C-alpha cells in the first residue's frame, strides 16, 4: 500500500498470540522453592505435605489498549460482527436492500481493543504420590480510587482438567475459558490473575513450570 501518515486500523484481532508466564513471573505463598533442576529446567518445587498457591498477573506481561473512537466516517450502519466494532452492511455478502443501511452514520462505540485470554496451558510435574488438591482459577481485579476491591471471577476455582496423578514427565494441560469470558479486557487500572493451588501428601512432590497463555491481540 502507498505511504500514508494516517493510522492503520483494524477491527478483528489475531488469535494466535502466546505469552509464557514462567517462574520469573510467578508469586507464591512460600511453599514453592525456586529450583534449578538442570540446565534449562527451572521450576517452583513444592515438597511433601504442603499446600501451595501460585499466581501470575497476565496484564504484567502484555501491553493493553483501551479502544478509541473513529475519526473517519466509514460506517454505513448495521449491527456489526459479534464481539467486534466491524460494521457488516458494506460487506459484499451482506449488502441489504436500499434503505437506511446506506446512510452515513457516525460510530457510536469505541473500536474494541485490548487482550482476550482464550486458554491456558499449565505446565507441571507430580511425583512420589498423587496430589490431594489441584485447582486453577482466573480473576480480574479492577482498581478504583477509594473503592473496596471486589475481584470478578473469570474462571471459577476448580480442577478444570488439571491432573492429580503422578507422572514420570511434566504435564501440559490445556484449560480453556468459557465462551462468555473470551472477551476483550481493556479496563484501566486492572489485573488479570491466574492462580493455581496444589496440595501434596506424604512422599509427594510438585513442580510448577508456568502458564502458556493463548490470547487474541488487537493492537492496530
């Protein structure tokens, strides 16, 4: 395309974004010990008979955008593609009869920007004895001046597919968010926390390597 000083603007995001939250991004309740198991093999290691809680804030690792108003009169009416500010009625496959859809209308909502968390690959190892508890949750915390913090649940606290049985090599377990929670999160002063709880029994051990987050990005 020719050189231009105007913005390149897109409505639809890319669905193949990946962000790995490893041990350098995690916090825990002191029951996980940062350990070099071997070269290129670092994890939080939890000994027997302990209850560990591990968490990472996804918004620490990503740049967010909050959305912006249109500065060009490009919309020709219509309700738009679901979950996008993209108008439909000028697309060749959905052009309606000659009606108000052909009238220029200013956009009344912001273009949707930000990050959309789709799923999480949890990487961990269970040895010695099965876990008695292994859960994951995701919560969004929005901060407002002089207002009590009330995190909202994005993924309810549950096993959500995480294993408890021992295995010789690390697990990689995919945990998907529900469709209703696969939305753009563009709030200011907010954090998106992924939290794991694991309880070992006698003779058991647990290692957490991190979370590989699949995200949809819409920065342009």
